[in-house]
């Protein structure tokens, strides 16, 4: 089930143009070396891909209210 | 027998407590419930090309009154939605009486009655920066690289005014608590909503549920190609889970735990 769901999300992200930023691996608690290797490899891969384009893209969109207000949850509290 | 007679008979025989259809009001077709108490309104029942998710109304009615018997005027898309709602236990098939009406043209039906049959047109700017409504997902993947796809989707999503129209019209959106209204997940008071997360949350929820009626895309005031998006989601679902929502009464694979899997995890450099 997990593998099917993750495959679905991977395909979805690919469709969105965010390919390669999700990885699934089975690692047992007895496989410390495998864990270290997979995490290192994935970190390298993400470093190579660079920062997520979402942050960059959303900065270009004029948003109102944004910044301080957005972070303070003012609207949420008022509602 | 015409539909008015048919409905009258159903109501008088007590086969249905309410019949959901449309009535003409000032030249507009609006959803309406016909009951024994307002039989005089029956002549205003009209079947036109306009459509609405009547099965959503049926779901709400059933929520309030579980034993209510509902008649419903249905096209193929409504029938798919009903099938899906049966499998999710939102409606009971024995309480629903659909009357099928003309839908897409076929060998038995030479003409059609559905708003969807006018294909949506896409303007030049949208064509260049966004996504054509009638694009084929395969071509979209082939003609755009990763970053182009991303910028096209972000252009589309950034127009979102968070009106929730897509969710409100959706016949298969029935959760009592919507993730899209949870203030911890979706920041209130910010426009556009956090993109692309907002739309991807809905897209994920549509996987294995969307019956491709296209009402969301019709409803969207920002012209986001939602049908295109959910269609592709369900293409993936049919590949990965071998399931097409609304076709039969088979349970959604998302509600079934376990099962044999032949997939392998993707290698990291795929």
C-alpha cells in the first residue's frame, strides 16, 4: 500500500514539475549503514537539484496580505 | 412516457419521497426538489443541457434523514457519481431511483444534452504561460520539461481566489471535515492560498474518487484546468491501483488495506 501511494505521489510531483524530490526506501533498524548511505545519497541528490522552486515562485506572486500578517495568523484568530 | 408523468407516478406510488431535478426560473435552470406537497410545480420540470451535482444534494439530504427515498434525474456522469457514493456508503442504492436522461451522443441517442459538449477555449496568453484546457496529458509531459511544467502549473494555481467552488460543486466531496478548511493546513486570509500545496491536497483527495464530470472546471472562476489535473491523477491511479472510480461498485483501493504488490521502489536516480 505504501509503495502504491508513494508511487502515486511521485508521479503527481513529476506531473507538477517537481520530479525526484521524493524517495522511498525500506531500511530496517539493523541496517545503520544502509540508512547512512541512503540519506547521504539523497542529500547529495537534493543538493544537486537545488532549493525547491516553490519558494522562489511564490515570492514573485504579489500576495496581500503577506509577510508579517501571514505569519502571525491574524485572520485565523479573528475568525 | 415523458419524465413529468414518470416523476408524478413515482411520487404518487410512494416510491420516492423527493425527486431531484431542475426547474426553469426566469430562463435559468435551477436544481429543485419535487415532492407530493408541490405536485403543481411538476410541469416546470425540464431537462436541459444544464447540469448540477444533484447527487450532492441527495448526500446532504441522506445525512439529515438516512431513510429518505430519493429520485434523481441522472446523466452518465451522475450515475458514476452515484456508484462512487454507494461504494463510500454515502448513499444506499435501495433508496435512490435514478431516471436516466440524454447524455453524450451515441448510436441510440443522436443528440446530446450536456454543457460539457462545448469544448472550452483557451486564450493565447494562457496557451503560452499556462495550460490548454484540452491538452493531452501525454503531450503536456512530452512538450514541457520539469521546470516548464512547474511554471505552467504555478501560473495556473496563482490565479486561485480560494472560492472553494471546485470543492462545493464536487459530487464526490463529502468529508465532514475538509482539509482545505483546516487553519493549521491552509492559512486563512491569504491569497492565493499556499500553492501548489492547496491544489495538490485536493488533487490527492480526488485520486480514486474523481468521476470526471468536469463540474469543477466549469465552476472555477479562475479558469484553472482542474479536470485536466484530476484526469491525470486518475490515470496514475488506474496504472498503480488498477481502479477506475465510478465504473462499478468495487470498493476503492484506498479503503482496502493489504493486497499483493508487484511494484518495486524507484531507484534514487530515476
